[in-house]
C-alpha cells in the first residue's frame, strides 16, 4: 500500500472510530435520560428533573467516580467536539421551542396585569441584587474572571425562572387554569424575557472587555437584530405559514425546511454579534408565539425529538463539566450552601410578598414563591454560557448546578402541599380549585 492509500485508510479508520464512540455516548445518554424521566414520575417529580439528575450522575460526580475505566471508555475515547456540537445544536432548536411557548397574551389581561408585573419585578430585582452581592464576594478565591464579570453572571443565574419546567409542573398539579397559575406562568414569562435580555447585555459587556465603544456597538447590533426580526422577519414568516396552511399536527416539508434555515441563520447572526447562537433561535420562536397551529405542528414533528434526543445530551454535557467532588473543602461547601440558601430565599421571599400584595392568601403566596423559584433547564443554559465565557470557575459552576437541581426538586412536592392547604382553606378538595382566569393555551 502506497503512502496516499495508507493515509486515506488511516483517516477512514479514525472517522469510523469517532462515529462509533459518538454513537456509544449518544446511546448511553438517550437511554439514561429515558430511565431518569421514568423514575422521576413515581417520586412526584417532573420528568425533566430526572433527566437533569441523570445527566449529572453520568459525569465525574458519580459514573466517573465509581467506574472510572468505563467512564473514560464511554466519554473520553473520542474528542468532546461532537457532543459539544450536538449539545449546542440542540440548544438552538430547544430555545426556538421555548420561545414558541411564551404566551404574551396574558400580559394584556386586565385582571392579572398588575399582579404579573408586581411578581415578575420583585422576582427579578431581589434575586439579582442577592446574586450580585454573593457573586462579587465569591469571585476572588474561585473565579478566573473579574469580580464584576462573575457577579453579573451569578446575579442573572439567580434571577432566572425555568418557564418550560414550571409549565410541566403546573400541568401535573392541575394549576394551568387557576388565577394564581396564570399569574405565575405569565410572571415567569416576563422574568425570563428580561433575564435573557440581561444575559445578552451582560454577555456583550463581558466580551467587549468593558470598552464602552465595543459594548455600545454590540448593544446596537442586538437592538437592530431584534427590530429587524419583529418588523420584517415576523411578517414574512407569518405569511409563509399562512401560505403553507399549517394545521394542528401538520407541517409541510417546505415549511419545516424553511423554518430550520431561518433558525440557523438567526443563530449564526447572533453568534457573529457575539451574544451566543442560542439567542437567535430563541428570538425566532418569540416572534411566532401567536401561531398556535404552528406551535402544535412543531411539537408533533420536532418537539419530541428535541426533548428525547437533544435535551439529554445537553444535560449530560453539563454533567460532564460538573464535579461535585471538586468542592473538596469546608469553605467550598460553605459557599455552596450560601449560594443555594441565598438563591432560594430571594426567590421565595420576593414571590411570597409580591403575591401577598396582590391579594393572595398565605398558602397561595407560598406556592407563588416556590413556582418562581423553579430554575431547572434555563438556569443550566445561563451558567453554561458563563462557563464558556470563562467568567464562572468550575467550582462556581458546580455550586450553581447544585442550586438549580435543588430549586427544581423541591418545587413539585412543596407546590402540592400549598395547593392542598389553599383548598382546605376554601373548604374544597384540591382538584376543585376554581378557574378564576380566562382560558389560556396549555403548555
């Protein structure tokens, strides 16, 4: 065999080996994700909670600890780039899907608007302030970035509410059509929109190295992207959707191909702007939120594939970067407890007092605090952005992952108790909670 043939054969073997180990990783991840989701249900948890925990356990925190050789064979026999690319591709599609789930019509409902704005504002301001203060002091000993960089990202992580996870939990406890449920999901939507805007601004500020001119330019480009998306891209897409006659559960191949192309182009644009590709996918979803037939068709054709295939890959990718054993001192665990306690107290307190001011009783207000404290998926996305930018150290990353898991795990059981207490206070069983709000699109 001559030299060119030998080189070609070696290249083919390397490509086949890469494919083999990538398929092995994906097989383990997808099956583990299904197992995690199935185990969560009997425990009264959302399937997403089980998928998140399984993703963490597949990393060095458990799998790598108890079976290091098997762990290395599965996850270290190939370079991390394929898993990284799949994770980010899945996030782009997932963020489009999440954008579609934002139902902004709730914000114009007369009976709920004041309460929504009050709850969302309180659950942004107090957690942001607490996160900034804690992040500022935690930075010197455990972060490679400046105090301000770390503090801003920790503050944003504290402020986020996981709208998709919260929606799934609310369906399970039959709260989607109660007044408090409508207000909570609407406040979470506002909370997340502002949270993503904050993340975009903070990312632009970080990558511009606090140079005023660069920061102003990036903000101008972000604003221009949003304006063009709303004023020009939205009408074009809505016209294409009407022309394709998308029906519930039905989407033409041409419409699907066009949507995917638009999502990917938007992701490339935001990447070039410097605020991460996921924002482009999210924005394309937001501008199409009021197309219910498209939303139903996307769920039918793409939604399950994204959540079954891509989402566990993202959770495991996060788990591979999380090493609970990396918190190897009493000081580290002290900071971790402080992060969990501060994040939880800030959201619970803000949600409770804002709900009380809006006329809810104690049980309902406590439930509001727990709902707004749900972080889950959205939190993991935020802290992965911070980790990729180098403003969050591995230890701070692990602390925030633990905080995200804790805040999500406690939501469902706490919410069930709050619903039961509120029902007892009205002298009615939990399942007969009155519908005191206009009908809304289910999530």
